[in-house]
C-alpha cells in the first residue's frame, strides 16, 4: 500500500477519507488539530493524528515517509502545506480555488523531484478537464464558456441557497478578481458581474463571474481562444442579495463578519445537486460549430455513508487525480495542470466514475 497523508477532516476531508480508505490501496493518515473532526471520520480505516497544520516544521516531520499529501485545508494554508510536502519529498494535491495560492504552488514546483497538482476539485478541477477535452474537437476555437453550480434541490430561503462546502472558499469566489480571456487578451474581471440567464431541463438559472474556477486554462488556451470565461450558477435572485452584502454593506472588506453571518443564518444540506455545463464553439470541419456538455450529480450513499453532491464531486476529483498519478497517467514531477489529465482516463477511474 502507498502511504498517503490527508490534511483536514472537515466535510470534504471526511468524504476523501471514506473513498480512499475503502480501496485498500492506500495506507491513510488523516491529520487535523480539531479532535471532533477526527472523531467524525467514523468507520473509515485511517490513522488519525492531532496536528496543527500551520506549524510547518511539525507538518514536514509528519509528512516524511508518505508518498502523497492531499490537502483539504483552507486556502490560506496552501503555501505552508505545499512547502512542507516539497521538503518531505511527497507528491502534493490540493483543492484550492485561490489564484494567488496556486501561483505559490507553481513556483515551488519548479525543479521539484515530485509532482505538485493543485486545484483538484470540481471547479477548478473537473470542469477544466471537460472543457479542455471538448476543445480538442476543433481546428480553431472561438468561445469556451464554463458554468458550475452546487445548489440545494429544495431551496427555501431568500438566497435560494444552502451551504455545501467551505464558507471561506465561497466568500473568496464572490470577492476576488476573476481571470478570463476577452477578445484574445487575458484580463481580470470583477466578481458578481456579467450576469446571464439560461434554462436546463426546464429549470431557470442565473450565472455570474466568480473567482478561481478557470484554474490554469487561461494560460493553457492563451493564443488559441478568443473568449474564455467561468461563471457560478445559482437560482435567480441570489446574485443581487450577495452583491448587496459584498458591495453595498461592504462585507467584502470584512470577510470574517460575512462568514459569521452566512454560517449563523444558512444551514448546510445533504440534499443538493451539482450542475456542470460547458459550451465550446469554433471551426470544426470547416464550419462554425458549438459542442456542449451538461451533467448533474446528486447526493448519494457512498461506501455506506450519505454524501452531498458537492462532497462526492469534490472528493472524487482529487481522489481520481491521486489514482491517475499512481497509475503513471500524469507527469510525475513538477507543476501538473488539471487539463493534463485525459477525460476518458478520468471517467474510467474508480473515483471518476461518480461523474460518469
């Protein structure tokens, strides 16, 4: 068995631990400073370790001897974990949507003997694999539009939303600048802008700019595509309320207060749906053509445990990338982009099948 250290025992960490431990192929250690999070790991066959991940020296010592490090920690700890993984000689994987943190990881990966694979979740993550795969059908690209939403199946509050994952990450998406390619030029766009409406399977949605979802696709497709953008999908009306909080009430500058407000007022739900919608247009066979990919993933029971759709899709994304690395289907050193994974290999994987 390959030794793997998972950092973080929260909602997503629990899902990763359950999926990984069930294979019997990984000797899994889960580290978190919160004893209650470690207790919630339940029946998963793991070794729990109480550890303050922000202590880089202690973290490096703990990682030594492990082949893989999987980080399900908040984005602000990404540089610490990535540097500790490099010092300990382990392959590194994370779920961060934070652009600046990913740039740090990219720098650390230069000249490294091990692989650094950030942004392995849903968006960024799987969405980049899908979009890049669709672009391969075209001789010349015009537009690549990526849309992802994690939504309650039964919305009841004014926001028509329930918390499904990291609140810090959610606020990050709503507040930070968004990368895009517009008319062939890479730009930073403001979050919560460029609203659009669309329907899928008879349900109305809105979509708007949010940060981080493109991953590294701007660099990968630079010079090849006219327009590339990522937007988060919500039920109609959500964006206007969030914009009031972030801009009018200026909670975008007081994110700790915004986090307290959201977590005190909005319950989590395990009855959710993840929507993935990608459209690519360009020249194909001498004609201007559009190809689309649409997928919905619902909450389900996995290894005897009820998991939300966002738990399943996020955990499956990072678990599949570790598996593909283990199988030699990803580069074994340096910085690895999500779009370097084959979509066919991903869906054929035992974890990727949750998207299939």
